[in-house]
C-alpha cells in the first residue's frame, strides 16, 4: 500500500475543521434570521420562529458531533500499526479504510480512502486482525491485504 498516513490524518482534520467553521456560520446566520423575525414580524409568525429554532438545534447537534470527531482525531496516534486498531489504515478487496471517525470518503493523492468509526460493524469485525488474516462480515469472508 502506497499511502501516507499523516496526509490522510491531515486531510481528515482539515475536513473536520471546515465542517465546524461552516456549521458555526450557519448557526450564526440562522440565529440572526430568528432575531429578525422576532423583532419585525410579531407574534403571528411564532411558527416560523419555532422552525428556525429547530433548525438551530439540529445544527448544534451536528456541531457537537463534529466536535466529538475532532476530539477523537486529536487523541489518535499516527504511528504504524501491525494490527487493526484506532488510527490504522486497512486495505481490503472492498477498498482502503482509515479507522478513525465516520466521516465518509476522502481523496488523498488521487486515492479514495473511506473513513470509518472504530464502532462501525466493519471496524469491529476487523479489530485486532493483522495482514493476511480473514474475517466474516454479512456472511462473506474478507482478507486483510495490508495494515499500516
């Protein structure tokens, strides 16, 4: 496997920080809209204010999740791995997986890497396994090509 673990980690960290910034801006803009509605429209538009508040609450939940992902990434060790654990990069027939936080696919050096949580079923099935070892997932057998 010809992947730079630090580059993958840095891309994940950068993506998380961008999401955090975007969510903070959306929350601020939505709060501003909520304040504008409150001051200019009066009580007859209570429903729209409540909808805006629900939007703010949803964005705040997303921000909390992004902050949790950031904390996991900050605590992660980027050292080489011999077995599948938090911070490992695993290559399977299915593709390449970074055991970190569940944030989906990223591209690093024109290669797709899927970021999966250590709590995901796939990561749990691979946990502790080494290169060349196999595991079962959804009644199918997979072999670990490499772990770094």
